[in-house]
C-alpha cells in the first residue's frame, strides 16, 4: 500500500513538473516598441543601438517593432541604424506610423516585416546634395537592403532617383511616393494597421506584453538641439549676446544670452554625438586669444588665431560641414548687423577703444591745432631769445617757436607775426 501511495505521489509530481514546463515553453514573450521619430541623426542612432543591444541580452524578447515617423535626416546615421536592425537576431517589424521619407525609407526596409498605418506615406529618398557620386552610393545601399529583405529593389531605388521610370507606377523625372494602400498593393507593405496587437497577430507573434520604449530626456534634448535649424539659432544667439556684452558696460543680459546659446549649442551636439570635447576646447581657446588681443593694443597674431579657433570650434561641433558653414554664415551676418546698429546708436566698447585710436587732443588740455596758429597773424610779441633765424617768442603770455622772416633779430625785440605755414610762425622786427 505504501509503495502504491509513493508511486502515485511520484506520478502526480512528475505530471505537475511536465505541465509547468509545457506552460513555460508556450508562454509568449514580450514585444518592445522602439520609436524612431523626428530627424534621424547621431542621437537617434545611439538611442536605437543602445536599446537593441540591451534587448539582445534578454531571453524573453519575442519581437521588436520600430515605429517610424520621420522626414529623414543624415544618411550616414540611417545606414548605421539599418545595420543595427539587420544585425539583431530578434525578429523585427518596422511600422510606418504617419511618414517615412528620405533616410526613413532605408530604416523602414531594414525590418523583416513592414506594416503601415492606413494614412501613412513613404518615399522621396533623394539625397542632398544630389551629386552623381553620392546618389550612386545611396542607390546601392537601398538596393542591397531591399534585396537582402526580399523587396522590390527597383521600386525602392525609384524613391531616390527621379531618372528611374516604372510603368504604371512612376514616370521619369519624378520621385516615387506611395500611400499606404499603394505600398500594400505593390507588395512593399505587408499589412495596413497601426494596432500593435493586430500587427503581431498577422505575423504570428503572441506577445503577452507590449512595452513602448520611451526616449530619455537626454536623447530628446540632444536630437532637438542638434538639428541644423536650432543649432543655427543657438549659434546666432551666442554671437549676438557676445557682441551685446562687449558693447555694453558690466556683465548683464548679453553675457547671459551668449553663455546659454553657446552652452546649449555645444552641449546638445556633444550629447548627440556630433562632436566631442575637442570642439569646445578649440572654441574656449579662441575666445581666450581674442580677450588677449582686446587687452593688447593693435591687432596681431592672437586676434587672427582667436578668430580661426572660434570658427573651427563652432564648425567641428556639427557633424555636417556644409550645414556648419551655413549656420556660421547666418550667425556672422546677423551678428554683424546687430553690431552695426548698436555702434550707430552710440554703444562703444572699452576693449575696442584699446584697439582703435580714439584719443582727442583738446585745446583745454594744452593741444593746439594748425587752425589756432593762423589766428596769430598780425599779432605782436617779443623775442625771448635771438632768432638765427629760429628761436622763441612770447605773444599774450604764450610761448611759441618762431622763425625770422629775414636776417637776424636780437633778444627782447618787438616783433609782428607776418605769416603762418602749418606749425611754422614767421615774424618781422618792428
């Protein structure tokens, strides 16, 4: 009887163990939604890379949905994001929820499965600048990714090259843009929906939990500040504030605006990964050289070096050199206009006064002009020394250098001024 009870207990325990293992084996994993929104830049790539690397180390991840809503951005960073998506062993779904333009097209076709919201659009993937070399490279990347994922490569390339014509789809001279319904009809989109559960069910995933990843404040701030438009605005505020601070006494509003502008400009681009601390160091060194130039009269090597370092530091803080040059040009033009207006309204800098000679020789301080000498004509005075032909005379208690008009004039003789040429006074004995 004891043996039977022991055997029954063992069978029940074994059954419980097997059933629990079966439940665990059939238990669906988690699905994570990773947003890729706004401009695609280095901050976007860093965020996607870090999240995917973290999920690669988790055991219960069933799939990743990359939710895309972007007008595009930097091609280099889009290629890096594509590599991250393709490189993960976790099943991937790209969901175009609103729009996927320019570099967003590459990110979209990098996923194993593509879903589109019913009101979404995709296309217009032309590069800027659109040179033959850059466009050829970009078409190659799009074609390679499309072929890797089993998509229509020519369809994708026509979004980037207006010279490609596809009968019944797009004519030559126009870039391809597709609505969600058109993309589905052409086989680019696998499903039209923005509902996570509907999408997962369509592709055979049974996730018990869908978690939407949120971009951290640092990532959001970096993406926002590092955009070319905001960077240009911050750079302009920095230079304008610096000029205002120089032209107004004491430390005040101008200096505060300048520090905030430059601080956000360099901080945002460093956080976004567009630059490193080298650019900030170059900028600070440049400002230091300009301050030295302001203290020392004249304009020389410190001033030239300061300008070069400041411009180099601000340009290197942005990843795209052409965007950096444009931003700098706008900032310099606006700053120059502000400086001209302020100088016109009478603002002066003590630093600039040391560089520019602005001293005035006034008569009440003992300085006399040549026009004042002309007033001495026909005035009478007395020689204080012999004139052979030059010497000293006194007129109305004032001492002057004088020349005898002709010959020799003895000391203490009465004389009359007959001519003044510049600073030379000619006298005649009377």
